[in-house]
């Protein structure tokens, strides 16, 4: 049967010591997806092919996932998918843990029906608990194959140890979940950032501060009093910090600038946010008793703090949810990570 899905094949197993024959890594050629038998695929053997072997044998680059290697084909830029060889760590002797194939453009994925025709029927159709688009997983666990299907096109595949693939499936269910409106989940979300930690630091040289601890407490109280429509102090918050640092090194013989830096960070309605503002104040030369408590310093502190508070308020109010495509990709990555790092195996895999 003519192949319906052309995928590049990794032909190396455990390679001998480097020799002139392997000096220049070669592109690899394609093979049928249906040739994967749960252990080997066109010469690429799970649990045998080493990371060092792949890199010496084939043109390669950084893979789609952590500790993975992308294997490159001839005219790679014109091929619509990427192939990542998955490894559990960066050890050159680590052996192949799985293979992930992902299309660069979803519309170029293979029609599901064509793969079902060569993969022993319809497979086991599974769904996430929640979804916002028309996607599902089709499992051929006996063969070690998972198909990631979007709008009835296969746009990503996982080839792995059959028992590990099977142990990945409890994250899914066999009844179709409703396709929810993505925007609905955000309608009641409060647009506010709460911070639980305040911190004030001074880095002073040849400058007197009469009561450093009192100055710290005064600034911390000022930080904790912040209460805008999108920003407030909450000691019970799990994240978020407001910091002010003052750096001033005095020189009797020349004018210099001190710096006040205010920074705010925390979790906004749709993810992490941070901003900072630095303001300088002049330290004039020739002072026999240079004190920090002067108008220039306090103006700089006020400007830095009020600016960072206004900027964070704007960031919180303007922050948008991630694109729905990002949510889907994250859900798929969780399945890949479940296979790689959290599934038990009786095949001798190094995964815990």
C-alpha cells in the first residue's frame, strides 16, 4: 500500500565510535507512519537509539520539547512538519524515549480518515474534560501511537512505548466534552493584582540616614496602603511583591546621582505581570554632612512609586487572555509530559 503519511526516518541505532564516514551528518528520508510497531520505526529504536547517535548521524537542531532533538530532512524548510526525538535528559548516552511529529500549520495536517484507514480502524476516540475547540485524541495504544486531531485533521502524533502510551490515557475520557465558549470563562474574572510582600533596601555610602529602620517602615506602610481599582496589598496572597531600592554613593568632590527604583510584580487576571521605574536625584558635592532626608530624595521616591503603581494598574486592566490556540497547545503538551515523565513502564525505560 502506498504510504499516506510520509515522515522522516531516523536510521541510527547505537552507533560505533566516530569515524570519517560520520563526519558530516546527513538528512534522513521518509517512511510510512504505519510502519511503527511500538518499538522501532524505520531503524529508529525506542530504548536503544542514543542521543549522541542521532546527532552524529543526522542533521539536527533543537526539538519542540525540553531535552529533545529535531531531526532534519532534505529541503527541511519546505516540509510542513517537524520531527522531535524525545529524550529524558541531555546525557549523550540517553536512549530514545519517544518521537513527536507536529505540523507547522494546522490546515496542512492529514485527514484523520486517511490515517484510520491504515492504522487498524477508527482507534479509541478520547476527549479532555474541558475544551474550547473541536479537538480530540485518537489512540492506538496497542501500537504506541497517539493522534492529536484538530477539526478532523491530524496535526500532531506521538510514537512511544505502548504501555506508556496506555498509561497516559487516564487524563482523557471516552465521552465527548462540550465545546465551551472560550470567552465565557473570563467574564466574571476580577481584574486585580494583589501583592503579599513588600521590601525596602538601602545601598548608601558616605550619606547619613538618621533612622534607617523608621524610613523602611514608613515606605513599607506607604506600599501597603496602595489601593486602586486594580492593585492592592493582601498579606494572604500567594504571589506578588512590591520593592523599593535606594542607591546613593556620595562624593565630596563632584556631583553624583542617587537612584530610586520601584518594582511591582504578581499574577494578573491572565498570568504574570511586572513593571519597574527608576528615578534619579542629584547629590551635590561639597556637603560636610550629607543626609538622605532631603526634598530631592523624597520627590524621587514619590515619582518612582506612583509611576509604577499607575503602570501596573494599566497593565492589569489591559491584560488579555492567551489565544485559544495557546490553551490547546498547553493541553497537548500536558499529555506529552505525562507520557515522558509520569507514566510507568515495564519496558526498561528510565522514566520514573
